[in-house]
C-alpha cells in the first residue's frame, strides 16, 4: 500500500482550522468577529513587515500594487481585484518572516474564506472607488518601502477603517 505523509505544518494547520471553524459556527460568528480578528492580525503584521521588508520583497509588493492599478484602470473585474487584495495581504504576512503570523493568515483566510471573499467583493464592487482602493494599498506599500512601521500601521488602520465602515453599511442594507 502507498503511504502518504503530510508535512507536519500542514497537519498542525489542519488540526487548528477545524476547531476554529467549529467555534466560529457554534458561536454564530459575525462580520464583526472577523473584522476584529483581521484588525488584530493586520495592524501588527504591517508594522513588522515595514521593519523586515527586503528590497526584493518591496519589489514583489510593488508588482502586486501595479497589477491592482492595471486591473482597476482597464477592466475592473471585482473578482480579480479581490484576488489581488488577498495576494497583497498574504504578501505582508510573508514579509513579516514570522511563521506563526503566516500560519494565522493562512488559517484565518481558510477559516473565513467564503465570508471574507463575499464581503471583499461587495466592498470592492459597491463602496470603493477605483482610486481609493489603489491609493490605500499604495500608501501601505510606500510606508513599508520607506521602512516606516508607525506610518504603515496608520495607513493600515485607515484601510481597516474603510472596511469597517463598508461592512457596517452592507449590514445595514441587508437588515432593511
């Protein structure tokens, strides 16, 4: 018989995702729970990324920004923009060079995948102007490139504030 062994990291991630998913569902997880968790993770991650980013990583981040700019200026396919947004935030986790942070990003994106993707798409297609979407991500990138952790934190906080406001507006419309 063929025996397949998975890397221990995958086994650990899978064993953590399932209980978190169950807890989320059993407690009727809300968009606010997701947003608070994202803020916790994103705000500290962006500070670490600003401290640790290499020139090569900044170029990779800039390439994502350029793709985002091109997509928003040409076709503005919201699904593609959502994927680029996700790629940008995952790259920040990667730049942190902290395996625990990267794992939390991976687990949380899998845990809340449908919830976050639907919300991101609604926000991107409904509330964000093309310019705001690009501007917020570009501001974060510039702060990281300039090795300014406090500014990166503030720019991410602005970004998360827009997301929080958009979630609230979406929720309000859905409740009506």
